[in-house]
């Protein structure tokens, strides 16, 4: 809590309305007096931070989305110089991936300037069934989120267990013939994996055990981007 009573109570109200809440549910979830919960919910509704659904329950309002969209993406802002530094340190192209359902999206990249390289343009949509970044994005997920995908994956549950144990992943010709990669997790402040940072390039240069060469640099980059 911040110590600013009315603000702390308003935040508690907002959190209680994520899945919808009637006044009775607000009182139960927040343990606030009924009159206080009602007054704050109405005030938040006036400011469009809460809205009423067709059943009269409060839900998050459009103003929250407007404020969130106006804020800079802290992860992407911090990732740009770190991806460039990782590219320069390893000599390989570096990427940042986020998961979207059964796909992963390259949201930032720093490409090797010349020579043979693995180019993944920003905005590229890749499967969650192959590649070291996919392994990272799945390794710390609960079993019920992983098991439906595993029959289609080019890696196994044992592979994901090994990724969790050592803290990084590698792949060789898994996503694309001739390409190797190394990836590490990026975590939020609670420790949850929210993204994967990777380097990738030709097998001829990275070898059959690319983690031996680049895992330490990739893991350190992931750690620097974690907890933002």
C-alpha cells in the first residue's frame, strides 16, 4: 500500500472488478464498508475507469486502456540498446519474442550487418512448436498449457525440463534448416516469464552446441531486461 488511503482503496476496487463485480461482490472482495465501496466505484465510473455491463456489474473501463496505450513500452524501449549490444558481443542477430496464443511474435531485433545471418523481421509470426525461443516461452508454463501443444512440437517435455534446470534453451535446425539459436527468459517483477531474448545464425558458425558459445551472454541480457 502507498499510504494514500483513498488511492489505495481505488486501486483495490479496480482490481476487484477485473472479472466483473456487483456491489455485494465488491464489499466481499475488498472488505471495504458498503458505502465506501459504492462511492469509490461510482467515482471511478464517472472517470470511465469502470463501466457497467448489461447485468449492472462494474468492469474495467475504456480510460484504463487509453492510459495504457499512451504509455511507452518499457520493455521494448530497454530492449533496443541491449539487443544491439548482444548482437555486437556475439556477432549474431538478436531478437525479442512475445507469445500470442500458439504463436510467437518478433517484437524487436538487431540484425548482423553483413555476412551470412538469420534474418527475422520485426512483426514476424513464428510457431510455438519449434526453436529455442518457443522452448523458453513454454518451459515455465503450467502443464495444462503445454500438454496440448507437445504432440506438435519438435522438442519434448524432457527438453523443457532441461531448459528450466539450466535457465536457457538452444536449438539446431529445429525451426529452419541450417539455423541454430540460443534463448533465455525475460521475467516480470513476480518472476513470471513474459518474453524470450535470442541470438540466431547459421549452424556453420554457431555449431551444434550453440549454448556453449553464447548462453552466458544471452542469459545476462535476459536478466538485465527482467523486472522492469
